[in-house]
């Protein structure tokens, strides 16, 4: 699969962020923690309204993001599951889902992250887009059906393997392979679902019996099995790692044990 040497930085409306490469007709972008009004562990551009931050600060930050995008973001209530929803101009915020797609102009599919993978997708013809929140639970799912497989079943632009092959996928900043330690039950669950996924785990040097997991590699493997041929962005390296860059990215795993909370970043995709 294609890869990128590192994040491509692009400011929108004065906010620094990462640009997604999704082809003609689609726009994708991911915020950082820089450019907002929140303070404390949420400083500064926290976009999560469920992490203990001042609601007015979150509202101001979300307004800044909307101005930067130029379209209305449709906020989900993410539950680390496999739910998929279509959004358009009439969709209210708070839909319970971990993936959203749209073929409507004027709105952005948005997912919030602070270590989990943000995955943005554009159809091959650039007329439909989707955003996915994929932590290990959502990626794994149950019975071989994780959030990516659920998206393939629900999104018309991705139901056929040949259409998935023509699509473009970008994985944004998330926890890297050097920082994501998991217990033996997580490694065993992935390997039981697909033996080839064992390659994404190496024994942890920190705790016997635990593993370092390459979450981006696990996602890329699932995308490849779905027939996706173009996946850019996060390759598991520290350049994309939220944990490794505290001045740039929020990280729940890094910050919550120390401060009791962490902010959230947004990855958005829209047509235009």
C-alpha cells in the first residue's frame, strides 16, 4: 500500500492541522491541540464536550473549528462500537455511532480522537465521504465485523469490492506502535480473528506478557482485506504518534493518568 513520509501540515482559518490526501472532490483535515481557549489538561483546542472541560470553552473551540472548515461539522456520540450513520444538513448532533458518511454538501463527517485512529475515506469518484473512529475495540468488533466492515456494509460507495479498491483512505495522528501497550487478551483476540495480525504485535519491554500493538498496521491490514488499495497517513511511526508529541496532540493514555483528563481533537471530511 502507498505511504507518506510524515504528516502534511496545513493551517485552516488560523488553526494548525494535518491535511488528508483524498483526491478530487473531497477535503479532509485533522485539528491539533493548538488554537483554542480551553485551559488545564484541555489546553487549548479541546473539541470534546464529554471530558470535563468548561462547556463555554468547548463551544468557542467548536465554533472556531466550524469557521476553519467552512461547513457544519456533525458531531457524533462515539461509544467505541461499530455503529454507522448517514449525515446531511438536517442531521442533529449526538447520533450514536463511530462512523459517519455523507453524499450531501455543506456538512462534514467528524470523529473525535485522543489516541484512537481517525480514518477518513473518499469514494473513487469523489461524490461521497466517510469518517471513522477506530480504537482497538471498534477495529476488532465481534465475529470478524469491526467498524470498517460495518462501514463497508452500510455505505453505498463502499459495498462493492471494486469500489473500495478505487477509494482513497487517510489515517490521521493516533497512538504509535512504540507507545500502545496492551494486555495478552487484546493480542489474542486479534490473532484469533486473523492469524496474520500477529505481525502487528511485539512483546512489550515494559511488562512481561504484554504487547506493543501497531494499531495503524492493524487498520491497514483490515483495509487491505476489504480490498482497499490506497491508504495514506499514519504508518505506526512516532511522527504520527499522539503520545510522543505532547505540545501538539492530545493523548488520553499519556495525560489522563497524570491530570485526570485529556482533550479531544477532530478529524473531518467533507465534499466541495
